[in-house]
C-alpha cells in the first residue's frame, strides 16, 4: 500500500557526466625559478634521455649484384707466343691481372686463414656438382645454401613443368683458380671476395617437358664442357661460406644448341573442338559436309536459305 500511495519521484531527463578533455601543461617549480640559459641546458639534458621516434631497420647484403672485374679468358683458351704483338700484349695483361689477384688474395686470407688456391678448386667443384644435383632434384633449401641470391633466379628460371636429368661423368682437367677479386660495399670494411675457377668436365644433360618428351640433350650423350665459374663469400661474416655466384661466358664460345619447343599433339585438336562447339560453326560444318557429299559447289549464300 505504501508503494501505491507514495508519489513517484521525478527522474532527470539527462545525466551530465564531466569528462576531462584537455590536459593542462604542467610547469615544474624549478623551471619557473631558473634563468632562460639554465632552463635551456636542463631541457637539453632531458632530451638526450628520451628515446627517438624514428625506427632504423637493419639490412643485410648477403651477396653482390654482379661479377667484380670479370675474367676475360684468352681466345680458344690458349696462350699466344710472346714473339708476336698480340702475344706480348696478352702476357702484359696477364701480369696485371696476376698482381691484382695477389692483392685480393691477401685480403681474403685476412678474413679466411684456411683459404688456399691449391685446395679451393676441389671444394669449388664439389659445390658445383651439389648445386646442379639439387637443381635437378628440386631441392630449393639446399640450393639456396650452395648458390647466391643473384645466381638462384638464373638457375631456376624457365624450369617449371620440366624434368631435368643431369649427371657429372668425370673431370677432364683438374680445376684451377684463374682470378681473385675483393671489393667493399657501403663502407671500406664490408668486404666480399670472388674467386673464378676454370673447370673442364664431362657431363650429361637431358631436359623433358611436362609430357615426358625430350627437349634438349640426352641422358646417354655426354658432352665436354669448359666453364669459368665464379664463387663468392661475404668475408666479414664469420659464418659465411663460399657459394656459386655465376658463370663467365667468353665471346668466342660456340653458341648453345637451341631448345626444341614441342607442342602437345592434342593442342590443335582441342582448339578446333572448342571452335566447332559454337552453333554458327557447327551449322557451317554441316552445310559444307552436305555440299561435298552432293558434289555441288559450295556457295556461302546457302547458309541463309
């Protein structure tokens, strides 16, 4: 009964909640009392303690983008006689290249004391064979550890939907170091070393398309291959390894055999079947067939009769 007899209380139409929208600048007491010169010094000392807003991201240059001072093999891979003008010029150029290679070799040994021009060619040939076996087996992880980021796209480009059969038969001549170069990028201490190795080997290569048809070479057809392979290492990195960086193709090298591009047998038939599925072409084919069977000359106007 009391609740019925008690008059209802007035409820406010809206509730106003104060919200703090702006924070006033607080000036400490010491800033008010100090002179302007002391105040500026105090503020400068505080600024050094504050972290910077800009974000500096580190980047890592694992390899160079090109071959440093590429080695120019003599034409025919032969040595001219020193009695001729061309032979004397070739001899002087070789002396310059040898002196530059010795200076680069000293820099390489400063960062890699175990490096030797006598033991490195055998290791380079093992890297070469493992890299090509990884390419044939589509082992991308191992291939990345054996070749540089510059060499990887050149090796895998155009190999999609193809089967590669590669094998190393034998080495016709022992590999040897013919060129050494060392350069720095960004600053003087960021050193990269490149070593060019001459390899004369016998290999077999066969490339098949996705339908299993031979496009290039043959598994039972060994060929003698003379190559100048460049290996690179990031010398500053203590955990760096030598990786294949590229190949030098001389101007006098014979052209490679072209790759045979084979079209599937059913490609033309499939295109013709898709074309004949159109109603107009179906009507045209039926009309031509009837005219041919009746031994009449075909007239295009017969289509509209």
